[in-house]
C-alpha cells in the first residue's frame, strides 16, 4: 500500500455501505487470524513447556514485565491518533515517525542500563544480561509503529493480520529450535527479538512509505497530546496488569512466578483472541459514526450483546475445565498453574466486555477520560491485590476476577456519559448471558469429578464431555431467557455474512439493526 498520493494527502477511506463492507471484512480477517494465531501460540507453549523449566519462563517474565511497557510507546498512542484523526498528511506522519523512533532509542538505552537495578529488585543475577538483550526489541518495534498505523487507518486488516501471524511463526520456530539445542531462557529472548524484527520488516514491506525529514505542519502537537493520553492510559492499565507479576516475583520466587504467569497467559489469551483483534476495526468504524448518535448506539449495543453471548460462555466453560486444559497444554508438572487458573476463570467474560469501553472513549476523541478512568481502575485493582497477597498466587487470581465484576457497570456508565449512552440500555442487552453462564456452570459442575485427569488423553476426554454438557445447558438457558432463538440467529447471520464469499454490506445490518 502507498498511503499518500502525489500531493501528500492520505487516500480517503470509503464511506457509507463501502465502509460497512470494509468493517466486516476487517473483522472477519482479524478473527480468522486470531484463530491461526491461537494455534501458533499454543503449539510453542506445548513444546516449550516440555523443553524449558518454570525458572526459565520466570526469569524472562521478570524482564518482559517492564520491556513490554516500553515497547508499547507509540504503539499505544500514535496508532490510535493516526486512525482517529479525520485528516493526516505525509509530513505529519513523518514527524510522528521520527518522534516515535527517537523515543524508542532513548527507552532502549535507558532500559539496557537498568539491568542491575532489576537484578537487585528480584535478587536474581540472571536478569542483568537478559535485560540488555531484550532492550534491542524496543527500538526495533518503534520502527514499525507508524507504518502499521497507516495500514490500520486504510483498513488493510488482512495484511496486518498476515504480518502478525508471520511474526508469531518466526517466534515459535526460533524459540523451539533454540530450546531444543539447550539455550534455556535465551531461547525465549532470541525468539522475542526475532519476532519484533519480522514485524518491522513486514510493516515496511506492506506500507510502501519512506518518511521525510521533520517538517513543521502545525498538526503534530494535537496528535501528540491525544497519543500521550492514550499511552498514559496504557501505562496505568499495564501497571495494573503487571503489578501482580511484580508482587509474585518479589514475595515468592521465579518458580512461583513461572506457574502464575502461565495461568495468567491463558486468562489473557481469551481477550487477545476475541476482542483485542477487533479493537482497531471497531475504532476505525465507530470513529466514522460518531456524528450519527442513534446508529452509533445501535452498533455498539448489538456488538456488546454478541461479545457477551460468546464471552460469558467461554469464561464459565474455562472455569470448569481450566485444570484439564493446563494439563493437556503444558503437561505434567504444571498442576499449580491449573489451580491458579481456576480462580481467573470467573472474570473472563467481564474482562472481554470491559475491554470494549475503550472503543467508546477513543471513537469520540476522549482519550483523556479513558486515562482518568484507568487511574481509578488501577487504584481499585491494586488495593484488591494487596488484600489478597496473603492468599498467595491464587489470591491474586481471585482479585483479578473480583475487580472486573466490581468495575464493569461504573466503567460503561462513565464511558457513555459524553454521548448520553445510558448504562441501563447496556445492562439490558447483556444481563441474560452472565445469568445463563452461572446456571449452566452450576449444572455442569455436577458432572465434574474431583479426581484429576491421569494423563493428556483423559484430560482431553473430560474437556470434551464437560464442555459439551455446558454448551447444551448454556444455549438452552439463553433460549429460555430470550424466549426464542434470536441471539443464535443474530450470531449465525453475522458469522455467515463475514465469510469472503458473502462479504457484502448486508453483514453490517446485523449489528446496525440488531439482526
């Protein structure tokens, strides 16, 4: 893609029915890629859990807890600014590129120099060299941010998804090969750097744009302010998502952190596979509907209904079979991760819904409100962590689930205030699904034996049986609560219309008009 024409103006994105078509195609591409990505995440996890030890994963997690925050400088901020901005030209994008790249260089040097501090904090000398090596990924990632953002602005989500899948494949191949050759935790470090390099090369190849030297345009300042609010919100949110890792690594050990991190990764994987891929698609579409409040509300409410329908089922089912999933994926020796994950499960459905509040804040240009809300969210979650720390890693998992149940309604109330989006309409659209998941989960629990599955085959059998019982009960309760099959028809039509052979503007009507 060549993003700018000869005059330096970004090529316009389609509107009307064409925008709806691109939105649905983008959603289909990202969700399809998410399914492939899941396989590319699970396969290396299965293999590496048998080639490496919890200590290897724990040492790398000690470093990446901080490095991933710095890698996201620009990625969370400039990306949203480029997508949400009504107009952007070649020179403004070039200015953002150099600002982001310069920031990435400064953060790379600073993080490399912080290795000794992290080593003393964790009381682990291995952290020093790992920090220096991982810091390289920060600068590499910064070089791809604006190119990827321009692809997202143009709604080239199929190309973006392919690039992300390729990076995951590179990571899996590199880590497995090096772990097999006995590199230990260095296999994880090398795979991380290789994946970032793959993403950057792919972004430059897909977006055929060469930044010019810095040039005064008068537009960069407002974009930087918007990006600063988004990145500030990301930092606060990231802190709340990783302070548990800090507490486990500090209070307990690298082994305990290795077990906890694997359980948390499975917890977070549901969001990365279901809602995170749709974030930029939803932002690109809703940003162009914020001048039509009625249609904006319809699309948002019906999208939340679909997410709740799927998300609450996934969360309840994983709560029931989580121990068996961990045993199947990670193998023997990881039972502690399975016990921890059981306490994460009840929060999965609410986590998926909560992640969509950002769609509202960003699409109406109120990143500042998103930042303020996240500060409050951080305070509540951290307080819950402190209270639950005495219960060990399991207590922190319980605190995560509790935080989502406590904050979900206030989060939507605050997000919807600027556009008079009443929280009652959102609750009315989703309340049946948590109730259905609770009733179906209680009914399915009666079929679960307390005796752990003796092997991978037995674990897989239990997963299939319990999940099958749960799905039948869940769908039955949903039909009863809705007094009909409307949610099933809505989801079925939406999935059917997402298929490439049926990609048309009719698909958007499912969300636009509620089926």
